[in-house]
């Protein structure tokens, strides 16, 4: 992974775990690493979608599909 990809993944981590701490400076740092506005937007959109859909599945008690159970943590099987 290059520096830009590592920076984008670090931002996705921040958006997931500490969204209220995201600042304009974070975006400026991503741009300084070579990320375009489109790349930043796409990362945030994908991150937000997966966080959203996982919370729906968890909140409704949706079971994993059989092929997804292997390798999943014990509490999710």
C-alpha cells in the first residue's frame, strides 16, 4: 500500500470509530497525500454504507449466510 492508500484507510477508521472528530484538516491531509476529492468522497460513501448496513443487520438480528459463517467470530456464527 502506498502512503495515499494508508491515509485513506486511516481516515475510514476515524470516520467509523470517531466520526465527531473528523475535521477539515483531515481532508487537507488526505489531499496532501495525493487523494482526490472523488477518492475521498468514495471512501466515505463506502465506509458509511457498510457501517449503516451492518447496524441494520445487527439491530435486526440478521444471521450470516452459511458461506459467510466460516471464519466469522464465534458470537456471529
